[in-house]
C-alpha cells in the first residue's frame, strides 16, 4: 500500500486474507450519530497489515468498503450513497447503477444527482464555491480538459457514485477529505 499526501492508493494485490478475516460486512463509515457494523478490531487488522486506513470519516469508510468489495470479488459494480438521504428509495440505487450495469450503454462511472426541491438552500458549497472556482480557473488558465470534465457534473460534490470493479482497482481513493472531487479526478485520470 502506498500513501501519498493522504491519498490512499489501492494496488491489485491478493486481498484474500482480508475477505476471509473480516467478521462483518461493511455498511458505512463512522461519523457523529452513526455506528458502523465493522468493529474496531477489524480496523486494527488492517493497520496490523500495514494498510493506511486514514482518519475516521467518509473517506476511510469508502476506502475500506472498496477494499472489502474488491477482496470479495463478487461484484462487477460498486455503488456508494450518502447516508443522510431521508427520502431514500430503492429506485435511487437502480438509477445510479443502471448506466453501468447495462453492457449496451458502455459506461464505467456514474455520478448521481437527485433534485432536492425544498425551501432550504441545498448544494450551496457546489453553487457558491466549487462551480464558480472551476469556471474562474477556466477563465484564468484557458481550456483545460480536467476543468471541463469537473464542470460537466451538475453537482460534483454529490455523494452518490458508482463504478465498475476494474475502475475501482485503478482509482486512488482519498482517505480523508475531498472524496468526491478526488474520485472525479481519478476517474478523469483513468
């Protein structure tokens, strides 16, 4: 495992020891008000095998879940959803995975977007910071393929995304903050 500037870089190693050693399936990361089904001894197992698991949070939870799913080698598609969706429906998962699971469409990555029409200002970090910053950078440096790619997503900070297993093997998953933009940058790179 190579860790560079808190980017956790999974490599296509044999993770069979991991899938056989985990006593629980992973259902999410630990954050305030949440508990994970994976126990602290499970994380200790990773540390004992010199795997940098990062700091507690969404990045570590996603990195750990990716490692677990890849180690099990039973899934062709990996999907992640934010846990704060109060109106969650199974339809969300189907809409997120369909473009990838359908071989006729040829997609390897899908980023979710779900309109939240309420009297609250949802997505304000994207609308007030990320999108203006990306567009300002495009004006300053001129056309750049990565900036165009990032700007093509309506909500690049949306926590819902899915990808094929092969793409998950090659992506470096940020183990701390910056998961959503980091994943988009890795998808662009690969």
